C-alpha cells in the first residue's frame, strides 16, 4: 500500500505540476487592415485629384496655384502691396462660403472671427488663411483630407467630400496689439 502511495505521489508530481502550454495562433494577418486602408486612401486621393484637375482644366481663365499643403487656389482680389499676413495668435475676421466640388452651396456666406492656430478650424482653411493679406479674396479647392475628411462636419458635409471655399480676409489684429 505504501508503494502504491509513493507511485501515485510521484505520478502526480510529474504530470500534475506541468504548466499549460501556450496555444499557437492559427493564422497571422499583421498589418492587413493598415494596408487596405492605405490602398483605399490612395484611390480616394487619386479620384479627388482627377475631379480637381478637371475643374482647373475647365476654368482656364483662373490662375490656379498649387499650395505646398496639398490644395489649390486662385485670387479673386489680390493685394499687391507688402502687408501683414496672419501669424500664430493673431485674430482674423473673415467671410467665407462653402460649396461641394460641383459648386453646389453647402453653407452660404458667413462671417467668422478666429484666433490663428488656437481655435478649431478645418486644416485647409487654417492653412489657406495664412496665405492671405487683409482685403484679399481667394477661392480654395480643398481635397477631403484638407477639409473635413472621413468624419465630415457631422451636419451638412458628409464623409470624404472635397470642398470649394471662397474666403475674404477682412482684418488681422496682431496678437501684440
């Protein structure tokens, strides 16, 4: 009986204390979502760029300028004199309207006061204002990633909508004034 107890105890110690083995994954799909998302964004960007180039081609009377930030614009009213442009913290007063890429108005002319880079404003318009001088009027064409992107404005602008904005910069109040 004693031998049986010793054998049972040894068997329990040998096999009962064995730690569980880790399960190996059945398949690995590392980065597939990111690759698909990048490919989807490339196709969207290409499609929007084709639409924008078509608009530019159909309006040869406008002198479109490609910005370093990835949008296009032309001057409706250009101020030639060397005046100030908005800097970080300056308070700008401007009027603007927003249309879709087909020219259909989404938001009519609105007036806004904005503290440069200290308040919320969609990327393209924030970057576009930095190019302007007081009393200038510019029409911008923003691809969706420079506008409201994937989320839209959660009101009238949907997902991935390129926009046309006409902006008139009324005044700049410098931060140190």
